[in-house]
C-alpha cells in the first residue's frame, strides 16, 4: 500500500506542476488531432486528453506516439497508422541517432 500511496502522490505532484501545459495542449486540438484525426470521433474524444498528457511528458517523441497509436488500435478495435509525415520524421530521427554526422549534412 505504501508504494501505491507514493505513486499517487507523485502523480498528483506532477499533475499540479504541469496542469497549464496539459490544458494548453488539450485546448490546442490541432497539435493532438493531427495524429488522431484518422480515428472515429468517439476515439478522438477519449484519447485527446491522454494525448495531451503524453505530449506534455515527451513532446515530439515519435516512438512514444507510435506506441500510443498501437495501444489505441488494440483497445478501440480501430486500425490506424501514423501519418506519412510522422513516419518519415520517426525514420529520420532513428537514422540521426545511428549516424548523426550524415543526417542533414550538406553534400557537395
């Protein structure tokens, strides 16, 4: 029970500290809807608040967003993939991690 109480306290503290950022992202639906727009309206309604929290925790983390989309696909019984732009960004980010000197380097 001590672990659960400590976890609850950490979540409450984090939520209070990040409330404004979460609200800003949630109210600016263009930032979250962009990768949720292929889902049904009901799934978007359910997932937008979670997406705002996710994007507050790890802004622009394409791996985490992809995992979130996979979870939505499993739990909502809808099959959606991330948009081409997000998939391209994810691939470039992974390549940049592997070969930082080559990605974005000017070629003569």
